[in-house]
C-alpha cells in the first residue's frame, strides 16, 4: 500500500490509521463547534464535540454528514503528509493546506440530526 510506505515512519498509531482510512480521498474532514470550540475529526460512527452540540460521521470514504452549529473544515491530505514528512526540528513550523468548507457541499452535508 503506497500510503504505508509514504508514512510508515509515523509513530502515532491513531493518526497513522486516520490517514490509511482516508486513502483515496484527498480531504480529511473535521468539525469546529461554535459552542465549545472543539475541532475534531470524523469516523464511521458518530463523533461529537465535548459539549454535544455538534457531531458527524463518514458515510463512506468520500461522503460525510454533520449536525449542529458547526463549521466544516477540510485538510488537504497530501499537503498534511508532505508537511509531516518535512517537519522541522525547530524554528518555524511546516505549513499545510486547510480550509473552511462551503455551507453547500455535496460531500459534507449538514443534517438536522444523525
Ligand atoms: Zn461543542
């Protein structure tokens, strides 16, 4: 698996599996809860923020749904992997691409409830 060889140096198992799970998709989807400020990634089971106002889950590798007063955020997978691979020892951090996903997005859909 190409991703395995590209990131096999990563010691953080949870993060490693996050990237493997996202293989084939160019984005990691996250939610920012406007109520409590938590920013969290999604899974195939519903995950919620600390206050419970927002939550979401993946339906498949591409599609995800969320509920609540949240800002959907995307991180460009390749950009993050590249930044990890180029992590400096000190000084300035390595930038990667993240962005706010539009309100209307056909792959990250806001629902009243999940
Ligand atoms: Zn919250």
